[in-house]
C-alpha cells in the first residue's frame, strides 16, 4: 500500500469501554481476494498495485500496525420491539484512517467471527450475502444515494450452516462512521446521561464540526435536526428509485443518514406500493410504502434516547423537520423524474396519479421512467408498450402532456435532464442471483461486469443491454430472508 498522506487513528476507542469489546478476528481458511475497489481506495487516499496482499487482512489472519479490532456495543428497536442484546455479532471495527483531504473512514470487517454479541451465531458472513452487500452498496453509490461502501471482499471454502450449507466470505465495509441510532439507545437506557453526552460530543466533534462553536443546548438541537433531515432525504431518495431496505430497525440507522446494513433489500420490479422484500416481515412493517413513516419512527426512538440531555419540546420541534424535509425532497425528486422544471401546486397529485397507474397495471417502475425520458425523441410508444391496457397509458399521457405544456424548457433538454436522474440499470434481484450462482463456481466475471454498469447506471452501455432487460416472471417480486 502506498499513500501520500494516510493517517491512522482509532477515535472510537476514546469512548467508554462499555461501548465495545476487543476481539481478535477468527481466521478463515483457504481465503482469496475476489474483488477490490481500486477507485474507492484512491478516494480514501491510498492505492495498491497488489490487492492480493489484502487477502490475509480480509481473512482475519493478519492485522496491520495500528489495527485494534473491536466489536461495537449498541441496542435498538427490531420490528418495533426494544432489544438490549445487540452489537457487532459478526463484524469488527479495525481502525480509522484519514486521507489527505481530511475525510475519515472506518474500516469494518464483516464476517470476522464470533463476538460477545453474536447471540448464538457463528459470526460468519456467507458468500451470497457478502456479494449482495458489495453489489448494492456500489449500486447506491452509483445512483448518488448516501451509503456505506465496499472496499474489498474475500471468499473462502470454509463451510457455514444456514438454511443450507454455504461457504464463508468477508467484506471490508467502509464509511465515515459506523455509529447508529442504537448506540444512543444503549447509552441512554443502560449507561445514563453522562454516557449520552460523551457519545454525542464525540459524534459532533468528528462528524458535525460545524456545530462545535454553538452553545451546548443549540449545538445538540442542531445536531438532532440535522440527523432527522439527513434521514428524511435518504428515504425520499430510496422511494424515488424504488429501493426497499427490508430491515429498517433502529440499529440499522446511521447517524450520517447513509444506507446501512444491507440484508433482504430489493429494487421494485413491477410497481407494488405495498411490496415487502423481507419474507420474515409478516406484518409488512417495512413495506415500500411504509418506509417514510418508519424513518420518522426511528428518529422518534433517537429523540427518546436524547431526553436525558435535551428538552422534550425542543426535540419535538426538531423532529418536525423530518416530515417537511421528506415531503420537499420526495416531491422534488419526482418532479425531476417527470422532467418538471417549474413547480406547480398540482405536481403532487400528478405523482400520486402516476403511482396509482403503475400499481394498478403492475408496470415496471424503472423501465417506465426510463421510457418516459425518450418521450420527446421517440414518441409515446416506449411508454405505451409497457402496458397491456394501452388506453390507460394514453389517458395518463394526455394528462402528463397537459402538464408539460406549462413548461418552458424544450423537449430535447427535458429528455436529457430526465436521463440523468432516471437510471437505465438497477440491481434487480435476479441479476444479483446470477452473479452469486457464477461466483459459487469461482467465476467473478459477471460480478465485475455488473459492477461496471452499476457504477454509471444512467449511461446507455449497449454492450451490457442484457442488464436492462425486464426480469422473467420467476425473478419478479422476490422476498428474501435475513439469513446471512
């Protein structure tokens, strides 16, 4: 590894010891590096001409100077019920690095073995889930949606028992901070006011320094308001691209407003407002159309954890920013997708009419908006061809064209703008499964091809047209489990 200014720190260790447990990784056998994110590495401030040298770190068999692995302790609400027994059950925070640009990066090795928080689990990650997280975190980055990232992954021949016998793998997940809403719940409910204050001061100092000079009460209120707004904007972005997280527990919510902890996620195929991508979510708590409300609920959990430090009325006032921020961001996202440059009061109704149309006729969400990008240049056929009921499409197009008549922007410019916000390529579950099936045979070419496209999902990529094809019926609306 070479670098110009690559500083190693481990500021998380400045927190009270109850926030973590030192744990050595449990090495995997027969491990090889299968993916390395060179572009991300350079963004982090280093480069390597020999990525295979990272295989032993990924295997948990080698630690670099400065690495001091810890399993983080937190709690959280899972499916609405508080669970005090949570923590890093299969991942370890190894160290923090700071690049020449001053940006901070946590390095978190997922699949590193058992910790005190494994709760009878083996502490391993399997190849299937590791590939899915690598693919989706990079897909979200390509879409411009805040997310943790995948630096590299390793595979192993070591068997792991899940619903069937699978093989183990590890992922080096990186982000500015792995601190979750659940860290604050743990501090508040199990350690007391002093611990909440220590954690909050730590978070603001490292990740929200713009609030450092404010008086304490204003500083804390501004921080919570910022987190609520970040969370609202994130979920508005999810809704706009049709992303379903699947497990929006408060321990899976980042204080930075990033997409965090990829499990049974999915992007919408045929539009279904109530789509549930997690088959263990029997009540549909985390269905697509409930994600905005659940984001607000999780911010309420965070607010409750801050009560030892902050006035309840101040928290309530700050929390109101979630709803206003979400509504503004969501409507603007949808205006952009529909090519509307000039806001009208009736735009929200058009958005709802569009969703109702797609829902009633089970139209592919991504394909619809991409086809709409070519309305000026190619006419209505690409849109109409997605519908069995062409008359329904024509009725909607008539209303849409009436709205476009209120726009001053030329059709060609509108199409160009729409193409920059409506992806041609998304990470469909059947594509991820194809990659997984190939990887089980040792072939990572399909994964690398898909990663190439997902890095620039708004481009045409004629050589990879197959990735934009509609899924077969067997690949639509899949529901996955949390087992990983």
